[in-house]
C-alpha cells in the first residue's frame, strides 16, 4: 500500500483536480483498490467532482463551556484566562463566542463558583462514500468554527485506521502549511507538489519545497496549467533542474478547462486529451518512484 | 477618521483574491488614498510580489505565536492533574512527571493553571515571521509567513492586523486591504473579525460557488456586510445569474478572464498599471468605483 499526498501552498493550482484524476486512473483504469482522502475541510470538493453522495460517519467534537447563569456571579475570572477572548463580559451578561473558542477548558478550571460545565460542540464531520473500487473519506469543517486543523487531523487519523484493504491512498490536502497538512505529509510515502507556471506559483513552490524537503519523502512536482500565456517558464525550469526534481507538466487544454468549469473529471470525459494523457504520465511517475522506494527497502 | 477595513476572500483558493486585492490597493493608492495592504494568506503569501516586490523592509520580526510548557521535574509531585486537564492529549505519564508531546500541544496553558505546585512554566515558541515593507510601487504591505506545521495561523493574522492598525493610526491610513487565506478556517475568521466589508471573489464553477456559500455562512455569523465580485465570468457566462441568485448577495462587479493577468504577475505589476486601457482594467475600475460609492 502506498500513500500519496497531493499538496501545494497556494490555492487554486489544481490539487483537487489532480488528486481526483489520479485516483480515478489508479482505480478505474488500472484496477487498484484506492482510497481518496479529502482533507480540504474548508471546502471539500472531491465528492462533487466524482458525483458520489456521502454518508456521515463521525461528528468531530471539541470542548465548549456550558454556562450556568444561576451560578455565574459575573466575576469575569474566565474572561481573564480565556486565551482567545471567547468569553466576554458585557453589562450584566457573560457572552460566549463560539467562533473564537479553542476548546482548551481553561474557563472550566478557573471559575470560582463552578458556573462553567463541560459541554461539547460539533466542529466538523467525517463522511464516507464507496464507489466500487474507489472509496472516499471526506473531512468537513463546520462554518464558523475555527478548529479546522483538528477536523483535518481527526479525518486523517480515521482514514489511517482504514488503510488495510487498499493498494493506494491519495490524500488531497487544502492549500497551506498548517499543522494538519504537515501531519498528512508526514503520513505519506510520496508527495506530489502541485504548482502553476506563474510567478506566484513559483514563489510558493520554492517556499513549500524548502519546507517539505525536511520531511524526507520523494517529491514529484506537477506543473498544472502548463502553456498558460505569460507564465514564468524559464525560472520554473531552472528551479526544477537545479534541484533535480522529477516533474510532470499538465497542459492547459480546453478539455481540462471545460471539465473544471463543469465540475467533472477530464480522465472520464476526454481520456484522449493531452491533459488526460499527462495525468496518466504522472501516475506512471508515481509508480516509478514507488518501485525505487521498494528497492531501497529491500537493500 | 476611523480606518475602513476591506477583506478580500473566497471560500475556495485560486479564484483571484490576490488579483483583486492587489489591484484594489493600487487603485486606492493611485486615487490618493492612504492604504495599507495586508497579506493574511500567511501559508502562501504573495501580495507583496503582486504589488511589485519589496523595495525596502520597514521591520521584520519573528513571531512567537504559541507557548510551550516546560516541566520542572524537581517540583512535580506526579498528581497528574495536568494530564487530566489537557484537552489535546498532549501530556502523558513519564518516570519523573508528565511528558509533553509538542506536536499536539496547543500552548493554551491550562496545565500550568491546574498544577498545584507551580511545576509548569512556559516558553514562547516561534510559529512564523512577520514584516512590513514598501513595495516598489510605494504601497505599504504588511505580511507574514507561517512556519511549516505552524499553529495558530489565526493568531498570526490577528497580530498582522494589530500591527497594521497601529501603523495605520500613526500614518493616517484610510483603508486596510486584507488579502485573506483561502477557505473558512482559523486565519479567515481572524481576517474577518472587525472588518467593515467583505468582498467575496467567485469564479463561475460549482466548486467556487460552494466555497462562497460556506464563506457567507461565516460572514453572516460574524455579521459582516458582503458583496460579490464575479471573476473570469466569461469562462461560463451562463453561470453568472445562477451564482448571484444562489448566493443572494449584491454583485459589486464582474471581471472577465484575460491571459494578461498572468503576465501582470510575471512582471509584478497590477494590471491596472500594466494595461490601464484593457477591458479587464476598465471592469476593475468600474467595480472599485462602485465600491467607493458603497462606502461613502
Ligand atoms: S474553552 Fe478555552 S478558549 Fe473556549 S471559552 Fe473556555 S477558556 Fe476560552
Ligand atoms: S499538575 Fe504539576 S505536579 Fe501534578 S503531574 Fe502535572 S506537573 Fe506534576
């Protein structure tokens, strides 16, 4: 079983498009049992692209203070200790702002009159769908709750417990470099870094590469939207050759663009398109690296 | 005069936040307004680049956005109260006292609070960088960078905004333009708290509309006035009306897709400056003029 994380710091470079298409190639085209894990908890889109409906399997919860107004003397002790100012005293009322609360429970311990009780709040959900050879696990954060990294980590943990039947696990991460993403990268065998041939894409790739190198996993750079006019091609190619990074280029053809706009997958709609072909190449590249890892393991 | 804070966000990445934010900052600066641009996408900062790159750095600081507990094993009497109290399972029993798992620790200090013998003290931990710079277009940009695996990017964003307000008051700034992180998570919440107006940038795809709906849920919770900018609308013109009616928020403007936007990044110049006469620039100007009308 091989775990592949698809990541990139900048938003909108095509991480989800790539994760979904390679999942489809591995499962439906090549017949491997595949699990796609969607950690983009802020706006998970893999399942809509695949056209599957999800069932809720876990409510991800966190601590929240339950305030007993009868016992509360409005002393304000909790508001002083709350590290995120989620508790505020206004006139003769103690207000709780759930969006700010990190669930640390400090308020519970400092309240001198035990007016704060143990409560739970839902911060997100873990959902699942099975679609023959391709299964999906999706994490989704509840809008307005700030603990999205926790939802990511819980989803990852949940998925890591279910690896057994699969040949491949593809993890689609949200844009960024936060803790939840870091955990996902550490859990994987191969990292696919997705970028686009723009100046901003390149700046982001360099930053992310210098950050992820330390994790010590083989990296494949995937340059999406290749051919976009006005792109920073020379700088990008210089960087890739200087760092000796394996790379795959996905051309920005009409088939890919059309699928993207309609919320479909190019590998299913237009398997002959150049973009679909290069996604097949990316999958081959992943297999090559897999073989290398295995050989090293044997030596 | 109080500072007007405009946040540019989108539930999904890559819809053109930085494009709108950089051009808006440039537009305001060109119309003789005093502006600070804030890059709150601390996990992939690029606003400074889009505004011409750094000309001169005003200041640069490491940011210590978390605290980590240090256990004094001589004092510890192994009552394990701290382990019970920690909600993040970051402490476990060891030979001489609790052992801290720094990866799980959120640094919120509850263990120190409950320890009866003061055996726990705290040390600040670096989570990123923040700095202020004048871009080569003479626009003041405050930006930050979260370390990999860094926590509390929301706190880093608060800090960026606090610094911007401090500096803004000193410099008589009228507008803060915040380029938010993609999504609806912790850093976005921090970006939105206290904002005067939210500009949601959407592109005509189902994924983007879905993200925008989630962002709107958040904006409504925080009670922030929101408007829409429909970016790249001509890629799927049929979707325009649908997007607007799905979201039920006033449309501030629509901007067509132009490959020149990419070249503008390559030359690190806002398109309003690079090609002021182009159709995209005209649409941007109309949008921003309408924005000014809304605000006054
Ligand atoms: S749990 Fe922590 S963050 Fe939430 S209200 Fe209580 S003290 Fe504040
Ligand atoms: S609460 Fe204090 S004394 Fe008790 S185990 Fe923790 S560090 Fe030791």
